[in-house]
C-alpha cells in the first residue's frame, strides 16, 4: 500500500518521510534490546566484581 502511494506521487518529500518513519520504527526495538542488555550486563558485572574483592 505504501509503495502504491509513493509510486503515484511525484513528491519526493513524502517518500523521504515514509522512509524516515520506517527507519524510526525499525530502530526502536534495537535500542530497547541494547538498553536492556546493557543493564543486565551492568547488574551481572556488579555482582561478580563484588565477589572478587
């Protein structure tokens, strides 16, 4: 459906807006997973360094 709209329109700003929206929707899950992984790593690393000292 998006492809049909983009092919029928000659306005490149609309295509750029749709591409930016796709990148935004694709990036959010990666950012959330990376943040969760960072906090898990930080928590695990804190527990293991406390046992070593």
